[in-house]
C-alpha cells in the first residue's frame, strides 16, 4: 500500500492535500508571536524579497493589532496572504531567523503572516483605497502575481488599470501551478477578490493577447503597458515516444489537478522527470493522488538537484522515491506509455556523461515531465524593440523594470525566468513605481 | 539533609513555606489540601465582620506569553461566617497539629480586637497576623492599609492586641507608604512579636479599552486593586531589607511576602532577613503543588552551601547591601560577546547604541557585534537583552588592588562640586557627534 489512498471525494482530496501551513488559531499566534526577539535590522526582513517589516507585524499580532499587522504586510507585499502560505520560508525569512543559530526552532513567520492577512480577508476589512484619478491608464498582459501587484500599486497612485488574462482565473501559477497542499484555490481567489474590491482594477478574462493588432490597440489606448505573461507550457524533451498518451508536462498536470481535484486519475506507476521544485511538487502530488509507486528521476546526483532540500523531503515523505544519475533516452510504449528507458550517468570532470550499455527501463503508466517551461518567445516578438536576453527573458532595468521599449515594463517569470510568487510580487510593485516615475518625468 | 523546620517568633512550622492570607486560605479544605501538598503553614484568609464581595475580582498583567507576571485583586476579607472559619481552624489543627495555622484578623474597635483574638485562640490558632495592609475596599472603611499608613494608629492597635494575645502576633505591613521603617518601627514599639510584608500595592493593572474602565471591570466600573505576583518581588525585597537592617527592628522576625514563586525567590528573601515566606499568587496560578519546587530547590541550595537550618543564612546578604556611596568606584567590568554563541540578533548593539553608551559596533559585512572596550562603562545592558544563555558576560578588568568610594572621595575633598567641574565622571567619555544620528540620510 502506498502512503496515500486514491482520493474519491472532495473530503478525501482535502485530507490527502492537507495544508502544509494550516491557519494558526489565536492561541498559537499569541505564543508564537511572543517568541519574536524583535531583532535589530532583522535578518528575516533582509531575506524577504519584498522586505516586509516582519518584527513589526509580529509585534502587532502579539499586542492584539491583527489588522495593523495585515496592513504592514500588504504595504510591502500585495500578495501577502498567498506568500505567507507558499513562500519557501524555510530558505527565506524563517531560514534567516536568528534562532536557527542556537538550534531553537525559527519563528513560524509564514503562518503568522497568514494569521494576520487571513483575518482581514475573511472579515473584509478595508485597508486600502485607490488614489484620486490621475487620468492615466495602464494595461497589463497576464493576471499573474506580478501584474496583480503592479495593478494594486498603480491604483493607489491613481491610475486606471486593465488586466488582460487568457484564462478564466486571476493570479496565474498561484492558482494554477502551486501544489494544492500549499494553498487552496479559495485562498488564492479570495485574496485577489479582496484586493480588487478595495482597489478596483479591472481584469478581462479570456482575453489572450496574441496578435500585433491587439498589441497596437493596447498601445493606442494605454499610457503604459506591463508584461506579466510568465512562462509557457512545459518544454519538450525531444525524446522518442514523448507524444504517447500518458506523457504530460508538470505544469499542465498540476493545473489540471488544481482545477479538477479528485476528478483527476493518476495511475499506479508514475515517473517524474526533473530535479527542480516543480518536479518535487509533481511527485508529491502523484503520490497523494494514490499512485503506488512514484519515481523522481534526475539525471544528476541528489546533491545537484535544483529543488530545495525541504521540498525533496516532502516528496519523499509523500511516498516518492528518488532515482539519481539517470537520463531518459526514450519513452517506451505503443498505444500508451508503459515505461521510460533511462541510461545511467556519471559526472566526469564536472561534465555529465552517459555510461555506455547501462540502459534500463522503468515501467510506468504515466510520465510527468518537470524539465522546465518554455519561454514566451512568440509573444515577445509581437512587441517592437523588446530586448530579450541570453536566457530568452525580457531584459529590464533592475530598478524600474522598464524594458527596452520605454512604454513597456515587465516583471515576474517572464523577466526572472521562473522564480517565486514573492519575487513576482516585488517586481510588479517596483514596476508600478517605475511606471509612475516614467509617466511623471 | 538540611532541616527546614522553623520557630518563627514562637510559631513552629515544619518548613518556612506558608500560604499568605488570601483566596487560597479561604477554607479548611484548601488549607488541609495545601498541608498535604507540603506547605508548612497557612495564614487564614482575614477574619473580621463578614463582607460581601463583587463578581469579577482579579486581573493580571500578561507579559508576552507569560501569564500573571503581575496580579491584582479587589476581593475583600472573608465573606464566610466567623463561626464556620473558627470551626475549620480547629479541624485543621486536629489533623495537622505540627503545622502552623495563623489567623489573619481585621476589625475596628478595641473590643472587637479583644474578642476575635480570644475566638481564634480558642479555636487553636498558632498565631495571629494583623492585616494592616489591604489597599482596596477595606481601607475605605478605615481598616487595612488605612491603618498601615498611619504609624501612630497602627501602634495603638498593636498595643490593644498585645494586651490580650496569648499566642505570637505578626503585624502585616502595607507597602503603600514612602518609608516602610515608619510602620515597621511603630509595630515593634507597639510590642509585636513579628512582622510580615509586603501586602499588596495599590494599583490599576490596565484598562478595558472598550469599556474605558480599569480591570477587573465590574459592570462598567472598576476600582484600584491590590497588586502582587512576580512583578512586585523587587520592591518587596527592598522593603524587607530596610526593616532587617534597622537597628531597632532587626531582632524582630520577618515573614517575607511578595512575588515568591520558586526556590530562588525564597532564598533571596531569607538572605535579606526573612525567616519565613508567604506565597499567594504562585499558588493561585499553579496550585499548591508549586511548593515541591521551592522545597527541593531550597534543600539543594542548603546542601550545596552546607547549611543545616535556614537560620544559618538568614540575613546573610545584608552586610553586602549598602549605600551607593560605599561602592568601589575602581571596580571595572566590560562586556564580552562570545562570538561562537552569538546568533546575530543585534539587540545588544541597538540597546547600547540607543539606550546606553554607544559601546558596541557591528563590523561591516557581519551581524556579530563587537564591544568597543574603551567606550564600555560596564552597565550590563547588553548582557541583559541578549537572548542567548551565557553569550554576553561582564568581565572584570580591574585587578582588585584599588578601592575608592564616593564616601572616601568626599572625605578627601575630591568630588565635583560645580556644574563645570573637571572631576565629572563623564568628562572625556566617548559620545558620537549628534549629527551622526542622521548619517543614514546620506
């Protein structure tokens, strides 16, 4: 028997995907917030990409000022609730907590953060209002976290904001791509609705921007544009058999899982290919969906994986097994995938080499490719003078997030190549300030 | 093993741990339970003309996650009929003949005092404690602290009591007074056998910000309460010391009260002259079982120090509690930060920079602070704020060969006497330029 039974009902799905950072109750928050030392020039703040004044909001929680705590958080990070839940706090704020240096458990900053933000969202407390209209309009392409942060900040500054989103939900990978045990769909959407209600930015769903005509239209109507298109679908492995039914991309797999929950069927034998955080998520998810055996196959060693150690541990604790120094050479199967042929690899002078004659087949009914997402190259080509860097990401000014086409600003995965939601939130906010400065120069 | 038994002004008790007159000693049931748990004595909840209490009686100070760091009450003396209390005193003494049962008393007239003393003696009480301390409620009726704050009145009442009392009399003092020696001396001059202190402090522990009223809120209003608990221990220690050092009082046994919760507190009160201790808040917080820790700790301390009875160290610290003018100005300590233990919270840095003497810096590119020895005045602040055990220590830097006090300097005519005196202690001490405070602007 695997670690998890196959979920048949919404309740079973919820159990299998129990929240990794559940909401604290008042007593938990009181005791946890009491532990904060209120460090000088606190390392947790330095470790937060959005620089939330963490000791301040923890003190506010401790003194019964939950609403003030939420305001402190949102002031620095418009997606404060989502980030409290999904940030890799183990390597950011909580990883920087000075308690770690004396083997004392670090403050549970992420959960305290949610404790504050969740309360204002649930109670629908108004913390912000749009600035007086300045008559300027900004369009955003894609409604991911970078655009949402940019939109909120611009609304406070008095801009009119229209977001054009191809899908039917806001917040991009936060709702479509994060493992379900990190945040629920409701939590993601409630935060966006909470912000939207107060700040009044418009999101136009089902509006993909894929033509020069559309771009032209936007350029004519808006004073500035923000590109928050993220990344594209999972990159092809270019392996024989890749097109077989049962071979899916991790991003697509996770999206389906987030939208359909227990209605998704994961077969008994799953191979996940990749060594990044998305691979870890996909492996955890396959296991929690009831797969008997989930292999995490990575072409280099365990130590060389890009994934955070805690993410690997979580995947293993969900039931996944690591397979290291194996590189896929072929997806095996006729009507449907029935295995992956791997070849063993070794590192010679830092270079990865295949060991000749070491091929073997791992049987499986499903292959999840977690080997990175393609860049949005075809979209970038629609915009004049948009400079793309060597990693196929949009090149921006690191202070203002302005692109080489001065009317365009950009942030999030399309710029950083794929990072955390908190990075997108920071970049979107900075870009808003960049737009404001540029329009008013 | 050390012998914990005491003979306190003639009141014998198997150990010095007594429950103070308070809610935990409201009934024979509670006191018998306490004796079973290990308490050596109990001062019965004050007897007098029965009162009527209000609902909502206690409130506390919570310091972060520490509950009841300070505690207040507006409860009056016993509201149970005197006959019930007297019957239960007899019953307790029947079960626990070797434990100390002390009757706390508070009445008004000489006749009432004489009558109630007879009553409790007949009931079998081992001693009497005169409650001249409660700063709430009863004082409005001319009793409790209203007496304790008037040494002449206090003395008169003690004299009334001593006219008739056949058992030892303890006078319990209020701390709500500028000079604790005044009522202490009055009680001794009135003939009291012993003193106990402190009663609670007149206080408002906090306000309900919606009701605009002090805690505990009684139907929209509150009143000052009597404050006690761990937060008051330092003031109580000081007052015990004042009496224990006074030449006319020092022979009178003192029962120490005020925020005692653990063995260290007990030892501290004893070292400053107390020969029994009374506890209330800790028992109200943790129950009577808290005495286990006090007893075990006290025994351990006595065994390690080689004491056979507590009398071997009662008042032992008193000679070292002196006036400021007798402190050695040549003594020098400097903070030392253990870099291996430091966790980089930098509280020592900011405490010193904002709150003390700017004697700690953080070298660029690190979070591990450094003490600037020449600026360090040895104030201890950094070692107090440091959250890591034994990380910042105060290291002695003088060789002990020199000794010079303010008193000696005064005698030698070597002290500053004018506002620009070159002898000022801070002259030449490093302080940053005022504009350095604005450096971050650039």
